[in-house]
């Protein structure tokens, strides 16, 4: 493991496949810090069932160890409540030398050896899609920590210390001793606004995907199917990409004894679920398969990759590639909206991400389907999560306020 410095920390944890077992720690490393590191590796490895969860936990644990060792100069065993509060304040305004302007790999391969990437930083500043489109570049001086990121710090580090207690490495959880988290984390009153496409935007997006598929079926029949699957089955982008955890296949579309079709996937928390397949989604599957020269419907156990590579053979394993396919549809839809003088809708669509399609599909279906059915198809842990997508109350609330007067004489 490379030595870190305060001015420019280097990564501590590699990818899941290359996660250290601690035998590469420098001989000069303090034994207590070695023990910290080994426990952190074991904790992270326990999340090997979900790459997304592993990556999120790795980020928070890495920052925490860097701060403990390099700033506080303490082992994680010595940390008190006041130390953790100081860490949170540090994360809100980290040194510029700790902030990068783009995501880069932590380690790179050189002649079979994994080497720390000198361009990596614990924190990364970014700009919105819209701002980037206008030529704005990220600046470390503009870094800010979101409320969601703050919540992640409390959740992950708190979970880490609970693990350490179970391992008899520490006696108490300093994060649990913080009574007034509200000085860091704001409470939100009422429902948060779900980021999703309007009916007009979705109509343009799916029509654009259909136009692209007609013009260039070899490339864009796949694009059209991806758009349908993300919206029609509320899939996350990670549920379409192949990984060590799950390889989506055509055979995961299955018919039951009542002639109803279902799609099996594995989502967050490595949880498997069955999703209802509507007649429209089944039609989208048939069109996609026929464009590939396959039979209209899959046979039981068919292992053909669900989302195939454009070149070569096998399944797409990169979520980034799927995001690029969706973004291309968004970009073309923006152009069509602008051409048809829907400039405001076009500008709003520029900010959309892949996940908005899942939000949009859920939001539309919860208007007409029992929320319990939507909950199970979406893989929500509770109906309370699904309830966030019901905006009838928000509409009524806004309608009642829309024409209220400020000046009674106006």
C-alpha cells in the first residue's frame, strides 16, 4: 500500500477484485494503523455482494481513515464524539489538495503491478450537466458537501463502528453518541420533489428512440429496448449491465402457468425480485429480439445476454456505456423539442439522468396501479418509499395557493 501524505493523499483501497489483504503495508506503518486497515478491509469485503454498495462504503471509509491518521493522527480506536464532529466539519471544507475535478481510477496496472494513481483525490467537485454543456469547468474552490453526502457519512461510519464493536475492536460507537445531528443534517418537512420527466418530455424521448431505431436498427434497436426497460420495468442502470453479481439474460423473461410474463433481476442489496411484464413491454422485447434475428420470445433458460455489445460478442458490462446510450436519446430529444419551440421543456431535459426514467415510470404507474404492486415491482423496501411518488397532494396544495393574493387591492 502506498504511503499517504497530508498534502496529497493516495488511495487506500483498490477495486473489490484487487482488495488488499494487508500484506503490502509498509514496514514503517504503525501497528495500530495496520490493525485499523485490516479491519476496514474486512468490513468492506463483507459488502462484496453489491459493487455499488462496496464503492460507496469504500469512499467513506477511505476518507475517514485518511482523516484519522493524517489529520487527527489517531487510530480509529481512539476516536471520540468530538473527533467525529471535527471530521464532518473537515468534509464540509476539505483542503484544496484533497479535491479533484474528475473521477479517476484509484489504481492503475503497470506490468502486472497495481500502482496508486497520483491524480486520485478523496473528494471530487463537479458541475451540473447543464453547466458543463455551457462550458463551465469544475473548480475545487466551489466544492460543497450535499445533504445526501452528509447522511452517507453518518450512516457508513456509524455502521463501520457497529461492526468494530461486534469484532471486539472497540467498546463504543462515537457516532451514536452524537445527540444533535441536526446541526449537520437538515430535516426535510413534507415530500421531496421527485426528479422525473414531464409527460411531454417522455413522449419526445421515447418517440426519438423509435425514430433512431427506424433510421439505424443495427445500432438503435438496442437503444429503444433499453429506454423501454428503464421506464417500463423501473430498472436501475446497474440492473441492465452484466457484473460478477448478476448477468441479465433473455431467459430471465419467464412465463408462469397463467400465461403471465415476469422479468427476474437482482437489485440493490443483492436482492432478487420478479417484475411484472406489461403487454407493451412484452411487445418491446419481441421487437428487440427480432432485430437480433432471434425468435419473438425467449425459451426457458435461454442464456443470450439481454443487452449485447455493439461490437464483438457478450453482454455490456459497463453502466457508463448504457448511460451514454440513454444520453444520446436525451440529446436528440432536446434538439427535437427546441425545433418544435418547446424551449423550456428542452432546457429542463438537459438536466435529466438515466435514473429519471425509473422515477418517471414509477410516478406514472402509481397513478393507476395499487401502490403495493408498484412497490414490489420497483423493489422498494416499504410503501413509504413508493408514497414519495404520489404527487396528488402536492398538486392540490399548489392549486389552492396558485391564485392567492399578496396585495388584496391588486
